[in-house]
C-alpha cells in the first residue's frame, strides 16, 4: 500500500488530539488523526474549569461546548459530615460528559477537513536519527508526516519510540470507583465533596438533567470487603460521613461501579526531533485537582502556535518547542504536586484546608494566568 503524507500526524483522537487537529487545520495544515478504536474515546473527566473554557472561548467554541452542558459556580466540601468550606468560581465551570465534548470537537474537525483514520493502531514506527519517520498501522496503511504528535495516552507508542522514560506513581492507597446514577434533588442543587477521617471520600455531582456521577475513594483493605459484599455495605459506610446527599443512597443499589486506576505521570522531556507529546502521554495528575482537561487544551493551543510558526523547518520546530512547550513541565509539576498534597491530607481536616489552594482549583495556577496565544518573539540562538 502506498504511503500517505501530511503535515501533521496526531496519534490519539481524545480531547487533546482532536482540539489540536482543529486548530492546525484552521491554519492550513494538512492533518491526519490516527485512532486505534472504532470511534473517539469515551473515557475521561467531565469538567472544564475556567482555564479550559478560556481556551475554547479564544477559538469561538465555548458557547457551543456549553450549550448542552451544566454550568456550576460552587463546590461544597465536608469532613466527617460537617461542611468545612466552599470553593466559588466567579465565572463558573462546565460539566459535560467527556465523550460528548470530544464528539463535538470531532464534528468541527470534520467540517475543517481533518482526516480521521479509525481502527488504526500503530504497529511500527520507523525512527531516523532521532526523528519519527514512517508509521505502519494495524489496518495496513502507512503514514509519513512532517510533525508527529503523541496524544495516545499513558501507554503512548510515540513516547516509547522516542525513548522518553515515564516516571509513574500509582495511588495504590486510594483505589477509586465511579457509577452513573439517576439525578436526585440534592445533587441537582449543589456539587458536594465528602471526606472522612477514616480515609474515604465521595463526590456527588450532576452529569446532565437526568443523571449524576458518584465517585468513591477508599482504603484498599476496605475496597475488597465492600465491593465483594455488595452495595448495602457501601451505603452503610457512606452514611457515616455523607450527610446532605442521602437521597442518592437508594440509587446506588442497582448501580454498576467501575474501578478507576489513577497514577501520576512525569516526563523529563516532552519532545524529540519532529515529535511531541500531549495530554496524558505527557503528564497525569490526580483528578482531585479537576484541571487535567483544561491543561490539555492549553497545551494543544501552544503546540498549534509552535507548529505553525515553525512552518516545516525542523530545526526551528525544535527551538520553538524547547522555548515554548517544554516550560509547561513547570506548570504540570505544580499541579501534580498539588494533587499529591490533597490526596495525602484529606483524612485530616486541618491539614487538607492548609494544603487547599483556591487559585489552583479555580485558575489552575497560584496566580492569575495571562491568557492568550503564545507570543513567538524573534528567535535567538538557543
């Protein structure tokens, strides 16, 4: 089969991959998105915090993204059943199921002429002096691109080909489960996050006008006993520290609980040669921060600016990535460390309140960010 050529190949059709493809296509780049599954992925977070909404707004997408989502402006926190604080979002945040949001961006991509290849896993990656050459796919097709983006998750094939070693830390002491249940009055009124001094937490929030999500985190020794014995044992434990969402307890009985594996992921480098990493191929933090999707949108925006500014010049691309994309590691590291601190302290009320940062929860940074596209000044030798 003949090899297809394009300007940019993006491996992974999740939120970051689709959004980057859209931005690049709008600026005249020929983009092919490769996805090993039959459609866009469906597993991901449901939240877009203000930094992510600001990115979408800069590209005329925020209103459409929010049209069928839920806007919320406060989350209330409890410890051992007692309210301990509220986090207010002056401009609100958006709740929308991950698959819906990705499918929406995928639709925009299709209108912009982005080519998607589904059922196309990466079988082999030809490397040529540190750059990614031809991609051989599981469906027999072959692809060569000037720039290759690995947006293919924590087990990224592109990252492995670049020989960039990940540093991961699983949260083995806090396994998590999630279920989708019918929406109840208390959950419709307010997002509530509960902690207990026994090392449990639970988050209740609306997903849409009919459904809600319930997350449960608990010590591993309790998880085996609780989920082996069934839902009645779970609700008995939740009743010990969940005080204002009790109308949801009956809906937990028939719920299907999915186990979630959560780890941090850090890298020493985000790019090499003509390839760069995006989203959970580059970093991962604990979902307690609520910022993963917003950070990925901002990272995609920076990558789009850099790729277009490089104009096919690989030496210039490397310099721009080093100057404008690699520094994102500092923001990611701050967020990862913050998630670690929240997980480590939540059983202790005072320690958790001391670790909590409203700026990080609302703005994603310890100080208000300076929004806008990446400024690409006249380059000096690096």
